C-alpha cells in the first residue's frame, strides 16, 4: 500500500510537470505582437543660403517674402546673409 501511494504521488507530480512544460511551450510558439513602425511622413528639405546645409523646412529659419524665401540653418547664418 505504501508503494502505491508513492507511485501515485510520482504520477501526479510528473503530470503537473508535463502540463506546465506544454503550456510554456505553447506560449513560446505564439508569435510576439507586431509593433508597427509609425514613421512620420517625409518632410520638405531646404538648403541653408549661407552654408548649403540641408535641413527640414520646419527647422529652418526663413528670411524673405514667399515667392523666393531664403532658408538658414541658424540665426548666425541668417545674420551673415547668403554666401
């Protein structure tokens, strides 16, 4: 009787162990959730009128009227004017 009880405990322990391994294996096989790369739309690039550095229009400093504006990369270059 004692051996039957030990055998029953071993069978239950092996069953629990195998069930846990199966659940972990299924979790590992599940594909990771996809993260979408949310890229921002491309921006218009302009060249600095002084040094020629290309930078996004939103970062540039503007001098002049709207038909032919001059773009500058910094306030220092805007003060120095076009090259």
